[in-house]
C-alpha cells in the first residue's frame, strides 16, 4: 500500500476545504506560517502541499502575494480536452459532432424550463456578440476567424445558454467543448458584405432563442438541429482538419445557409 505523506494528507484536507467553500474563488489562503500552525506541520510541508493542490488546478501561487483559490471558468477543462484530443489524433469533426448532439438537447431543456430562464439576458448577450462581430468587420470578415473580443462575447452567450438548462454538468461541459471549436474558413463571398453576414448570423441565433422561449422543447430541438446541419463537403472539410486548427470549408456561407434552410423546411 502506498504511504501517504504529510504533504499529501494536508493537500487533501485543503482540497476538501476549498470544495466546501472555506475560501471563495479569488480569495487568498492563509499565509504559510498560519497554515503550518493550523495543520501542525513545517513550512516545507505547507509548500509541498500547496504545490500538490496547485497541480490539481484549485489554487494559483502568485509571486510575492501568496496562494489564491483559482477562479474556475472551465478553461482548464477545455485545455485538457484539447490536449487529449490532439494526442488521440482527433479531427475538428469529432468536436463538431458532439456539439451537434449536445446543443439541440440543451435548447430543448431551456425551452422546458419556461419562466425560470432569463431570456432578456440571453438576448442581451447575443446583441453584445453581434456588436463585437460588426466591430471586427473592418479588419476581418466573419468567415476568416474571430478576434479575441468577439470570441469572448460568443463564449459568454454559449455559457449562458448552457447555464439556462439548469443542469450543472451541462453548464460546465458544454462551454468547455464549445471553446475547443474553431471558426470555419469558407470560400470568399464578395457579393455579400461582411456586416450583412454578421446580421444574418445574429438573426439566425436569435431565431433559436425565440424557439427556446416558445416553451416548446421539440421546436427548440428541431430548429437548433437544422441550424447545425452541414452538407457533406463541409463535414469532409472538418474531418480533414486536425482538432484545434481552423477548418477549410469548400463552400460559401450562402451555400451553408441555403442547406440549413432546406433542412429546416
């Protein structure tokens, strides 16, 4: 049987205290001398224990300031999933396919909760995403990727949808998977102004929010499935792209919208 060291025992006690809410996210732990006195161990043991807890992602040592409880935004899980998927040789389609399964069911759950959901907040976050999309139009067309501020706005909306399901695992896992997904690069569509493309995208997402607010889970599920539908050339482009890289889709955005519209009808 493996012998448990003092540092490991202390680390486990700290872990349970943090998970029980003894210190809030962003709050500092007691000082090293205070922890040594509380656990009746040497300061060297305290340092070893905090290193173990830091390796679990629960605390963050800050040079000259102390040790702070980590703020868990799920990004650590996204990073770990991406690393594991890259080692497994996964493709962008592996991520897309899981979202294809999760998001329609999340939309149905949101619809089933009715008045428990703050749909005004969902629309506020969607509008914020739309503003950020338009603000990047001068530098980067919507089909060419996201600026960091645009990605943050999109993440905030997606996180709110998953929280609105009322399922804590979905609220944690759904956004973590969504953050792995990269924007697609489509063939140029010079006849469509990027700002118009952005308005159309926001309108499409808005129609999904409308379906959720309808209170009809089946409508929300089906409309979301239609929005996620992809023609085979797009799927093949995703299959050929290693996870974490931007997929090259041999279609225009207009092609994709036309396909999604036919699936919805």
